[in-house]
C-alpha cells in the first residue's frame, strides 16, 4: 500500500486529533495502533475506516487487538507479508523435524528394549541348554528388530534431507525478501523506507550526523530526449558513483525518482559539504553514449542540499531542511552544493 506523505502542518493537525481519539477508546499508543488511528483520522483508507467503525461499535471488543488485525489486513505491505509467510513455513518445518526426530527416538527406545530382551533370552537359553533351533528363533527376532530400526533410520534420513532442502530454499527466499524490503529495485541502493528508519535511529541515539539530498539536474528533459530505459541506465550509473563515494560509514539511498540521499554519521556540515562536493565532481565526469545514435550524451550534473542534525530534529524536519537547501542550489544555477558556507 502507498501511504500518502503528509506535510508537517497536516501531520501535526492529525496528531492532535489522533491521540485524544485513542485515549477515548483506551487504545495504547504503540506504533501499530498509532498508524491505524492516524490513517483513520486523515481518511486516506476508506475501507480501513469502515472496518474500524464496525469494530469499535461491537460492545466489549478489544480495540488493541482490533488494531493488530486491521494493520495486518490494510497497512502491512506485500513484502512484509511475504517475509511473515516464510517465517511461518520455517516454523512448520521445525515442528515436522521435531516430530520425525521424536518418532525415531521412540523407535530406538523400542529397539533397545528388544535387544535387552533378546540378550536375556539368549542368556536364559544358555542356562537351560535348549536346542539350536530355539536359539535361532531368538536370533531371527533380533535381526528383525535390527531391520526395523534400519528402516526407521533411513526414513529419518530422508525426512531430514527433505527438511534441510526446504529450509535452505526458504532461507534463500527470506534473504531475497529482506533484500527487496530494504533495497531500491532499480539502483540497488537502500530505499526510502530504510532512509526514514536510519534517520530516526540516528536521531534517537542523539548521534552527530549530517544529511545530504541530491537531485539530478534536468532529468525530465533527459528522459524525454533519450527515453526512459536509457534514463534508468543513467540512474543506475549515478547510484553506483554515489555509492562508490560513500566511505567512512556513509550510507547512500534512493529517495525517489531522480533524487538520492546520503547520511554521514559523525560528520559536521563542513565535512558534509566537502563530501557532497566530491560526489558532485564525480558525477560531472560521467561519460556515457546513446547506444542508438552512438553520440555522447550531454554532461550529467546534480544539485545538492546539505544539513546537520540539530536538537529537536525529526525525520521530517531534517529532510525538509536539506530539501530547502537543495531548492536553493537549483535556484542558484544548479550543479552546486548549498549552503555555500558552514552554518
């Protein structure tokens, strides 16, 4: 599901409506519950609103558990569902593995009992001096028991091999799903969701860091001139160049469209400007030709907005501040880094 991004003013208004409503229905303020009631208040998901109205109208209905079910039904995205399904499958395999192992252990205990009985019988036969025929009956019974435990062991091996293959396959699917949930499909950079999570993590830890927003100049006209497929190729190339210049724990992200972002942990705004300037010069040097015409395309440039975290920042406020400096770079002729001096 694509959730509409509200402006800071709108989100503040919705916040003031959401919290009292949650208190009215005695709903704990958890991230999942807040997401449900925030969506309810901003009326972006009519089906969720109808389901919530219906749920809270039922006498005695636990609003907290209702939020969990509505979150699973309406807000959780397909990649998260896929990961959850794989985890559930792993649980089923683990239970099956335990069942098979437990069954084999039971068979082994029965075999141990049979062996002990046979040994007792042989000892008894030895004392009583019975015939070879009677002795062979005991041996045959023991051999039969060995055959049964061998069959049980072989069956366990087959089940373990099958479970192992299923686990390896599900592990691969889980890693793929996690990667899809974290990375942008086109460029391979971390996606917008991971950007928001990373910014929130650094803010909560109260760590010093700087943030850079990057916008490729005149990319729309570039797409119009060379086509979207060639444009995608250029975006991948730009992403690779940005990632190559992300050293010293710097992290690169695709913000969306032709916009990218970089988080620079432990860096002040002066260091961040220098880092952004390095990336800007790298992008200027990109040389690429149009395969159809064979002609070298025009120079690729980008504009940069830089900011440093300050006390009281939120994810939204730091993005808005960097975006404001990015707009200044655009207004200042593009292909530059703003602000020009340390602030």
